[in-house]
């Protein structure tokens, strides 16, 4: 598939992918490889090991693989490097171009003794008509990650940055329903990129000095319209700075519906105050979907009953996941129902703080089922939340 003059998409569409290291991907994904047919042909990134044959068919439809001179490996993770072991065999004239840290990782993952060409941040490589510039982007998403920029085409091959897990026979974001692509881009950021805000801001700083007419990520769809490029860069800036929307999110699980009753009461109070609020039940929503809503939410309410003196395992898992993703600048309130022991709520509060939230008050905890007075007590928690939501 030609995406620009002499540039072809030669990747693999993973229609059947449903889970990507714990992240649910109901729309599948793609691993995007890009072939540039210049005097010294280049393949930018490769695909998972099981996508090799499909990628090879696409490459052979354009040129003989032995003509490829450079295999640019922007990232060593298996979804973009899993086919390199086979590629170096069928591209005997090619060097593997990567960052210094990638060499160590390739040697550890694949025991690779490939012909490496190590490139520094900002270094350029002439391939004939084109100059390619390498932009190191450590921790977006691994320490060795980098992007490749075609100075001539003004195309940024951004690897994991700006991607989405979305399988499609179309290649450009503006060829498919865009609202789904924005949603998937947010989910991708929330579940993969969120911990690396500071590093993302450095990448954005570098990218903003370059004219960019197309962004070609290594997952999902290409951004090629000026308005979409500006929007995705603006969103990355917002997300990297942990800027939230005036939204409230109620995340809960329940055993005998007491905690659920409280969740519904909180929702009702938000509704009465004109606040954009949402309820998500951990029993039927996956943590990777909940993360997408946490990305936008300024105030999150965490509700759980007590089981065996502890919060429910679904809540513990959610909070551990958020902690790893290092959410910041968000506020929280805790609530729940208990029978005889409240020690689990202390643990809940500590876990919420550990996950990066500022608690707005002590939690609202009730013995067994809340009565009318206890339900009305939910109201006392609203002013502090409104202050944050309206600021
Ligand atoms: Fe798409 Fe970090 O791999």
C-alpha cells in the first residue's frame, strides 16, 4: 500500500489480537512497517514474529528484499522487532539501524549478532534522495525507543507514539470513523504512554521544530490531515501535562449492592449539579477501559465493600494498575460498605494515595446497607469535589 511517493506500508494487520500485555484490544491492532524505495532502500520497523510472512509478501510486491540496505529498528519490543531475526537473513545487504541502547537489548532478547549501525539522537542518514533524521525518545515506550523523520517527505515515523490499537484495511485515520480512532488513541496513551509524560514533552519539543505533514505510527492508523496532526499533538501535550477535564468518575465493585447504592447516589448528586459523571463497575469493565476514563477524569470515587478484611481484589488490581501508570493531578474520594471490620478501608485509602490521587476527605463507609441518613451523607462530600471540578 503506497502512502506517499516511493513509500509503502508493508505491515501486518492483527485482526485477532484481543489482549496486549494485559490491555484489552477488542478492535485488534496493526504492526506498521514502512518501506522507502530510494537509492538505498529502507524498511522502517517490522512486525510480530507471526506476521513475518504477510509482511514479506507485501515487501516482495514492491522490491526484492535483498535490495534493502537499512532495517531501521526504532524499538526493540517484540511487536516491532519479532521478525528481525528472519529479516536479517533475507536482507543480507542490510544493516540494522538503531539507538545504542537497542543493541544491548537485541543481544539479550535475540542473542543478535546482526550488522548494527548505531545512530545518535539528531543524527541523519542519507539514503539517496532523502535524509532520514533519528530522534531518540527514551521511555516512549522503552529506554532504547526512537523515531525516524524523513526530512525530504516531512513524515514522522513515530513508532509507539501517536499509535492506536485498531485493525483496519484502511491506513489513514481520516478513512475510518474518526471518533473511534480518537477513543483508541486515548486508550493507547492511558495504558501505554501515561507514565512517561516528562519524556513525551521532550519528544514533542523536538517534533515541534520540524515541519510534519504526516505521522506514521507503528500501531493503527496514519495521521495525514493537518487538523488531525495538530489535534493529536495537542492531546499528547495535554495528557503529558496531566491536564484533566471537569469530569467525575465513579469506579466501584459490590457484593450485596450496598456499595452500588452509594455509587448511584453519588452519581445522582453529580447529575443534580450538572457535572459530567460516569459510573463504571469493576465486575464488568476491564481495567484498561477504565484507564481511558481516568485519563480525562479530574475526580475519581473509588468504592468497594470489605471482603476478608480487605478491599475487593478487583479494586486492589485496579489501583495497582493505576499506580504503575503514574496518574497525577487527580483527586479522589473513597466509599464502601462493611460488616464488622474497617481496616480494609485504611488500605484502600493508602492504595488510592499510592496510585497518585489526592484524597479530598475521609471516606464514606457504612455498616452493611446504608439507611436514608447514611445515603444523605453522600451530599457532604459534594462541595469539595465541585470545587475541583469547577476550578
Ligand atoms: Fe508497540 Fe512498545 O511496542
